[in-house]
């Protein structure tokens, strides 16, 4: 399972780095879902892989101070292929 979150359109690069560092200190490794993407909307979507159901709440808690900067946080459905 992974969890995605999206930065708001007006969030600066420095603020994004601050939020990613905050997540790192909380034990989450956030990466761009579309590395190198030129389209801003897609470039602002990040993912935390290897997250379990309990991690969604922990991730939301870690992002709680950044409610204005984050548009959404959602878990991707688990797939058993």
C-alpha cells in the first residue's frame, strides 16, 4: 500500500522541502510520484510507499501543521495481483 498527497499550487519549493524533511523525521520517505514532470499539477503529487493502514493516520498527523499546503492525503487501494 502507498499513500499519496498533493501540495497546493502556491506552495514554494523551499516549503515543500521543509514538509518532506518533517515527514522524514517522522519516519516517512516521500518521493515525487512523477519525477521530472514538467506539468505543475502532476509534479506536486508525492507518494509514501510501503505504508500500512495505520500509517495513513500517522502521515495525516505528521502533516497536520501543514493543512494549508496539502490539498489531500489518500491511501491507494491494496492490490493482490
